[in-house]
């Protein structure tokens, strides 16, 4: 019951869509713009850097705050990791499928990163950031970095909880984060395969090539 409660609380917190709220500030529905995703990247492309930062911060906080409360106040004796995973999974589900928005939300990468920041071993944070930035900078695809982020939680569980008696349970929940991320990025994966995924920025040569085809 405690785990189910963590999942439920996480879901309702996850339903607080920062991207949707920011869009309404501009009298727009972010889901009707760009990729149709109510996440940071789509906000960045349509409204700019500051709104994207606000969106990202909001998505982080709705996962970080409840997980830290679980970790330090409700389960402080060392049995906090699994409840945190359930809460974090609930936040991702709420973020991706908010009931009051027709179950159409974001892709869950920012909140997955927030789960890593608040529940994973501290070493995962700088390593994870470095891998994400390297993937994005080298490929210029945010989606590629996001697909790497999706493996952080299973990696943390495998490295630091392999000998825990609840390891199998933990790993199943951890892999659900990865499965959800890949499912939400299924269209991005198809575009990556066909070479027409949107790049975060284009080189001058690419801009000239596009202009030449117009």
C-alpha cells in the first residue's frame, strides 16, 4: 500500500504540466505547436530560452521535492530507494499522461532526470550530465541525449543495488522508466533512422543547402 500510495501521489504531482502552464501564459496551447510535446525542448523552440528554463525547473521540482521527502522524512532508515522509484515513476506517468489534458503531455525526460538527481547515487549526476551533453553536442539531436538519459536509472539500480534482496523488483521498475522514454520517443527514433529528425542547431552549410532547395 505504501508503494501504491507513492505511485499515486507521484502521478498527481506529475500532472502539473509546466510546459502547458507556460504556453497558457502566452495564450497558446504548447501541444498545438511544433512537435506537440508539452516539454522543455518544444517550449524552447516555440517560446525561447527563459520559458524553457521555467518549464525545465518546474518539471524537475515536481519530482525532486516528493522524492526528497520520501528519502529523508518518510523512509530515512535506508529502505527509501524502491518507494522513490515508485514515486518517480508516478511523476513520469502523470507528466506523460495527465488526465485533465486528455492524457497528452510530455515525454518524461526532464522528470526522469529529476529522479536521477534526487534518488540515484551522487556520482550518477555529473556522469549523466556529461553523457547527455556529449551526445547532444556531437549529434545535435536532443532526442539522442534523451534516449541516453532513459538508461540512467537502470544503470544506477544495477551498479548500486545488485546485491539488495529487492533487486529484481527495483530493476523492473527502473526499466519501466526506460520503456516509457523509448515509447514516448518512438516518432523521434523513426526520424533518426530516416535522417530527418530536427536538429538543435544547423551548420551554415546545412542552412545554405536548405535554402538552395527552397
